[in-house]
C-alpha cells in the first residue's frame, strides 16, 4: 500500500511539473507571437503604395535602404524611375516576394527588417534647397493646397533642381493644355511631363519633353506662349513636390477632340475632368 502511495505521489509531482513546463512554454510562445505581431506593426514608410513615377520621402527611404543592401546603385534622388524599379524587382525576387515592382506592405516590411541599421546619409527630398521634406508619395493629394504657398515657398520645394525657366515653361504647358481643368487635372498634366522626363522613352528635361515634335497641342497651336496664371505654377510645384494624380501615366488626351487612333490603344488609368490619362 505504501509503495502504491509513493507511486501516486511521484505521478502527481511529475504531472504537475509537466503542466508547469507546458504553461511556461505556452507563455513563451505567446510572447514570441506578440513580438512577431509587433514587428509586423512597426511603421515604415507611409501607408501609401509606392509605384513607378512616385516622388518624395517614401522613395528617398526606399532608395536608401536598397542601396544599403547593395540592390540600388543610382543616385538617391527621391524619384522612382527605371533604375529604382529594377532595384525593387531585384530585391523582390531575392526575398521571395511577387516581382511586380510595387512597394506595398509586404515589400516594405521585408526591406525594413533587412535594413534595421540603415540611417539616412544624404539630404531628403526638399532639404538640399531648404524646402519642406515632409512630402511623400501622396497619390491622393488634396487640391486644398491650391492656395497654400506663394512664389518663394514654391521655389523652395524644387528639389529636382529645375531652373526657373524650366518651371516657367512647365507652367506655360499646364496653362495652355489644361487651364479649364480642375486643379487636380492640372497637377496631373504637370506630373505627366515629369514622368516623361524620368522615362527613357522621352527627353530628360521638361523643355525637351514639352517641345518634342507633336507631343503637346499647346505647342502646336501656340498656346504654350500664353502667360500662365498662379494656379498653373502651383500645379507644377505640387507635381514637383510628389503629387501625381495621374498614377504614373505618360499620356493623356481629350476624347472629344482627339484625332489620333493610336492614343485610344494606350491602357487607360483614370479620367480627371475632360482628360483621360493612360500609360
């Protein structure tokens, strides 16, 4: 009987120890899960998708982190051009992410976790000229910025280093092409010019893009030489500051007046005012 009691006592002790150990393991697993959840929630970049044609703080951080890992060898210029696109796809292929060139939540998290020791080493967008560096890749920019800045402030946001003449000719183009359009549509026209500057298919300066033969109606009919209003200038500066309502488009047209059959073959992205923007 005594031996039976000893065996029962030993069994109870063993069972208690096992249960306690299981509880500890469960708590440790819960802690690990909590750490993983917190890691998933670490804020990196902004919440916006970062895509080709974007400009701003998100692209600055993207290029910096990719360069830190050796996937990007270009200049950190805060502009998501072909070199940046190639680097993103390279990173995605190496880290088992769908290779689409779109920097969404999964790509951001992978990049952040792989570059936790990265620190900015170059001026961010707008800082080199004393401008505002808070602009991101805000594809949903608010046209309420329409009256928010004067000439001096607009000049300070020119972090692409464009001359006053380049800004002026862009404003002329926006005014000649889209002065009857909503402010968002005017910014989109300016963004298309910048997207073309970045694309290898087009000249690499705004004036080169604008005066490319047959590129803009305003050049063909002489409206390019009309004096732009303040709204056209502000639309240009909004585009320079990273707002691209077109979503990275390279073309736009008015379906009521377009005579080219070719333009209808381009993939259409969105309509703003009277203009259809396409790739």
